[in-house]
């Protein structure tokens, strides 16, 4: 009965044929060769194969492969490689300088002049004639109004109508600030609230352009003779209605969009320069490899 | 001057010293490239490229068998050439059957009808057959088989040349020989009687 040889058997036979086995492995193979005909056959076939390979004639070299000094002289890369590498380096340096410049505190102050001016002007106006300011152009407190951002969390309603760019970011400090003013007097009935609000400057001005303050008088004043739930939780019969809604045809004063913002310009320039640096570097690398 | 001294001198820029090493190993390198590529012109280019690469990368030689190190350069250059050929295939060497546009697998086309002495013809047929089988083999198998069975390198040198553990070389060589055996069996009577694989015992 003959069994097929495994690849391990063939590996042993192949190494045995080349004399690359340890004495222990060699004696093991020799025992198998004595005992099994398939081992002998496999060895014979491997020997014939090796014999055929070894019979191949050696080819004579057609020439000498000596190395000459001209061969080992490094090939000069074209001028374009140097120019590209230089441009890449310059662009990268410029991009880094621009990025660092934007991080300077003085630049950050200069990059956002409009919101500060707006905040200063409104606060000055409030200080000069507070009563007049309340009458003529009181600040708006809108719970759930379209300009939701930073107003204390009227988000769900506000999101339904997208706020104009930059309008929802400045805010007046969120709901916590507004609530400070809502202190019911002890003599008033429970739940009666008189809203007093004062224009407060933006504590952390954002670099977005300041919206032009609108003199639209939209003071939200809750009726004083009725007990109303706090913070716009209306009675059941009034739930779902819009209280103090803005007129549909009210025009929203959008900030001027065509004014260049220095921060954005510099950031864009830095990104473009960075991209150019990468492109030049890759092009130089490609050319250099081709001319190696 | 011994080999180590020549390598040292070549490392310091002595081109003559390196060229003496080139003269020592160029025949072996050229034969290895010939068997790997089955194309003498390409083998010539590969050999020259390999020696140039060896000179440029002499710092990478960390001792051991310099012959194995040079053969590694040749093998790598051949691999590059074969990969390049694979990316940009040319007209196949084997004839194409006009009926189904498939390559003719039968080795009968290898038979050379040109009149020549019988022994020469047999030898050429055997060489054609082996080269045909080598080309059908994976590159790693082919390199090991050529280095051991044609170039006569030992396992340790081959392991250095192809940067593969010794055990892998053993098994790879055995499998390569089996593949070659199976391939040569297809040629049967075309091979010289002395190299036929089947004996009365095996039939």
C-alpha cells in the first residue's frame, strides 16, 4: 500500500538530496527510503529535476559590466526641481507666518472691530438716557424668537426659521443673564413678572460684523394684571399661539456681506499657500525621482 | 587583495576595486538575470543596473557573503523588470491559436525543426522546456530554484540573497522543484532520455 507524500516529506527529501539535513533527520529519511517505494520514486524524480536544471549551459557574458566614472556621476536634476523646491519652501513659510499672525492677540482684537463698536454704542446710549432708550428702542427679549442663538435657549422655535448669518451668534449672554432681571416684587401677585431689560454689551465680541441696531420697538412686556406662567409657559388655551410674534413682513437688517473680514482673508491665504507648498513639493519629488 | 579589502576600497570611492569585484561575479549575475528574465538583452541591462546599484548602495552591505549581496541586487533588479513587464505587457512569446485567440499551452511548439546535431537539439529543447516552466513559476520560487540548482549557491547564501529565513528557503525550494517536475512531465518524449522523469518503476 502506498501513501501520498506530504509537502513536508518532499521538503525533507529535497534537503536530503542537497545534504542540508541534520544527522537525525537524515537517518529518518533514509529509513523511509528503505521502507517505502514512493519515497524512492520521489527522490528519483527530484534528482532528475535537479539534474536537468544543472545541465543548462552557462551563458557567456556578452561584455564586461564595468562601472565607469561617468555612470556613477550623479545626474543633475533639472532647474525646475530646484525652483519647485524653493517655491514650496517659501509657500510653506508664508503659510506658517500667516497662521501665527492670526494667533496674535493684537490681530484678534483688530479682526473684530465692528461688534465692539456696536456694543459700546448701545451701552453708551443706554447710559445716557435709559428711560428714553426703554421707550424708543428697548432691547428685545424673545423667548423662542427666530434669533435664537445665545438668547437663553429658545432654540427649537428659532431653528424653524433660520437665523441670518452671524445674527444668532452674538447674543446677549443667554438666558441666565436675562433671568437676573426677572425678579418679581413681593407685592405683586404670584407669577407676575415685569420684565426689565437693559442693553448690555456683548462680553465676548465675535469677529462677525455687527448688525446695525434697529430701532424697532419690540419690547416684550407681559400683562401686569394677569398671572402668567414664567418664561413663556402659557396657559393651556394659549399654548400653540405665537405671542409677540414679529410681523411676517418685517424686514431683517442683514449685516453687510461684502465687507472683507481680515481674519477670513488671512485664513484663506494661509490655506492656499499651504496647498501650494504641498503641490510644489510633490511635483519636485516626482521630477527628482524621474531624473535619479 | 581579498574580497573584504576590495569592498572596503570600493566604499571609499575606489572604482577599480569595485570593478574587480564586478569581473568576479558578472558571469553569475548575468546568468541569474538570464534565467529570471528569459531575455538576454534584458538580462544585460539588468546586470549593469544591478552592479551600478550595488556600487551606489555599498554602504548597505553589512558583511557576510558579498556574492549573496550582489545576487540580491540582481534579483531585485529582475523583479523590478518583471513587474514593469507585467504593467506593460507585450506580445506573448507563445503562439496564439487563431480560432479561440488563446495561447497554445501544448509544448509541441517548442520543438525546433531546424536541422542541427541531435544532442544540440535535445539540449535546446530541454533548455526551452525548463525556461518555459520557470516562467510559469512564482518569482520567489524561481529565484530560489535558479540560485540553488543553476548557480550552485548554498541555502544560507540564498537566504541572505532573498532575505528569507532558512526554513522558508528549504520549503520553497522543495515546492519549486515539485512544480518544475510536474511541468517537465508534460514535455514527456520531447526531453532527452537522460532527463525523463518516468522510469519503469514509476510507470
